[in-house]
């Protein structure tokens, strides 16, 4: 099982090291791939579902930001951690997922359903049902 707090710490380290090496400046677009890889490596959920959820997070929370130079903010890092917690079937951070997020995640899970192992699919579906998605 993934340690969600370690994921948050690792993501904050990526951000800190980049800023140290770039005169305190931050450029999300230059590290997007590293952040995505960390997210996808941190989950035990196979197939394209982690990539789809990452893209949703990025489009909904990063690219809509007023200041892309500050992204991901601590709030958005925690939001990504919440999505990781969902994939890992743990309650950590899940209170940060909004009703709108749940409504968007449901179809992503449905799309990947036939490629997911049954036990993982059942866990994800139970969480979605508990949040009123189905």
C-alpha cells in the first residue's frame, strides 16, 4: 500500500529542488512529466486510470490557476494526494475530493473498468457508490 504522506513529501521535494536549481523560479511545464511519473509510480492501480485521473487533476486544478508559476500549490498537491488515496483505497485526504470531482472520476473508472483487476474495480466502485456517483 502506498504511503500517501510520503507521496506528498516527495512531490514537495521535487518542487523545492527544482526551485533551488533555478534561482527560486518554478516552471510547472518543465516538471509536469516528473510529477506525473511520481503519481503513476506511486499507485498500485494498473492500466490508464492513474493517467486519466492525473490529466483530470491537471486540467481542473493546475491549468485553471491564475498563477501557473506557483503550481502545484500545497492545496493542489493535497488534492492530487486525495486522488492517489482513492486509487489506493485509503481514506487519507479523500475529504478533499469534491462532489464535482467524484462525478468526473466515475466515468473515468467506467472507461477503464474492463482492464482493471476485479478486486481493484470492486474497491473503486464501492467508494464511488458511497459518494453517490452511482
